[in-house]
C-alpha cells in the first residue's frame, strides 16, 4: 500500500494481505485467495538454493507447504501489524501457541513464573507435559513483590495474562517488564483479550505476545488458531527454530478465515465494548449483583491501568451474583440470547457459569459463596440482551 504517512491501524487492517495485481492482465481479486499446498515446486535449482539459504538465515522462506505460502504470510503480517511485532508464527490453537512460547524459551531443569490468573489449561500443560520434561512452574500474583519471593537461580521466563482469565485482572505490564529485565527473564504475555487492537504488550515492554486468533481475530466462531509474536531477533530465531522443529502447521482455509475476520475486527470489538458497558450499567442496578469485573468500568480496581495501557475494551465481563448454585443455574438456563459455551470473541453472546474450583487459584478473587458468571457480549441489540438478562434474573429469584 503506497502511503506518505503512517496510516491508522484500522486502515492497515483493510490493506494488509490483499491480492496483488496479475502482471499479465492488470487485475486482481479484492481478497487474497486461500492458497492450499503441501508440495512447493521451484523453477530451477538456483531458486531452491536461494530459498534454502533464506531459511538457514531464519527468514520466512518457503521450501515446503507446512510453512504456508501467500495466505499464511498475509495473516502473519496482519498479526505483526496488530501487535507491533517483527515476526509472527502461526499455531493450530491458542493453547498450541502458548506451548510454542514455552518450548521456545525453556529447557529442561528451567523454572518459569506464571501469573495465577493465567488461562486455566496452562496448568494442565504443566501437569501433563512440562513436569515430565522437568520444567518447574510456580504460580503467584503477578506483582513484583510476589514474584520476587518465588525467584530461583534457574528462573528463565515470566508468563502472564492481562487482563487475567475469568475475572479480568489488569496487570501492570511496564512494571513486570522492568522486573523481568532486572532479573534477566523473558516476559511472555497472553494478549488474547486485547488481540493487538486495543492492547499491545510488546509496546509496553513484553518480549513475547501470544494470541488465540480463535477469539476476536477470527470473530465468527468458525476456526481454531493461535499466534506467537516477537520483536527481538534472538527470540525470533528461537521461536522460528522451535516452530519448524515441532511441525506446526495451519490450514490455508483457516488462515483465510482469520484474514477475513481481521478486516472487521475494529468495528466488532468497538461495538461489543460499547454494548458491554451498557450491560454493566444495567447489572449495577440489579439487587442480585454483588460485583462486576470489567476493567473499562470506572469502579473496577484495574480501571486506572486500563486507562493508561489500553486504547479500548471488548465484550468480556464477569458478574458476581448473590445467588446460590441452584439459582445461578436457573439464571444461566433461563437466558435465551446467550449460548452456553467456553469461547468468546465471536459475533454471538455467550455465558459461562464459572466453577469455584477454577477460581480458588486466583488471588484476585475474594472467596465467598456467591456465583460467578462470565458473559461475552456479542453483536445483538444491547436492549435485547438486557431484557434477556432481566427476565433470567427474575426467573432465578
């Protein structure tokens, strides 16, 4: 795209990864096609030699279909634009991207600090795989003071998610980045909530950003995708080598769907964020509500950090209800416009009754018997969603 000034991210997302004009007839489709292949053929041996040499230097050089061709490269560029990264590496899911980040930065006998508010399956990855490889993991609140107490001589990585999973605890990424630099740690951040559009951990000092493209980037609940981004050449080489060695691959069709989703990411995320705040205002008026978890809400403890570090919000929130488990189940089952499911970031509204067992490990949670319900506010009319919540709350009571 020819430009004399640096365009806004909204503009970049519309002009990154578009199809090039055919030199023979001077025409092109608007959308880059899904380029599927397993075998890559070369015009001659010199072309193959150049590709192999580029690959040896750590460049994005295509020698086999697993790396992907133009469609994959276009999506990688989309992630780089979103995250302010130099390179992006695609994975088959968000958890696969988390795994890639760990395996690229840790060796056997290393120790990693993990924020206690991180995505729950990270603990399962630790239990099933990392522990078997003798990689030690400690979980604690993601504050410099708490982390300092957990440091070991073999600590190599600090892994966090901000805002945190389930309760959206805002973390002070610049402070954590300073802590990581002081102790020569690699700071990796799960940025699925912000997806690069409203939150950019690499700009705040993080070394690695991990995103589940399944969520807001895809945006239509029809693909599984993950991505790992970095700026530092040394880290990029480590991720590149691990990515290739582990045989990561993403289908061209899923890459195409993610590019399509990224085109509408700005308007989808803004609308979900606006509707979520309207829903929060309604919920604050209900006697059943004890507390709301949503960093864009002025009453949220993380609101000051959100104002400083984010450029917007999204449709995610959690609500603490003065209901026992039976009443909370009646509330969830009584909703008609909210699907019951674990994902988020799509066009549809979703609800999850959060198990207290999953919250026990979150130091941010004030332990009590109230129900915690997580909501994703989609693109439906907020008035209709509010009416649905109202009737379900009445039914629960």
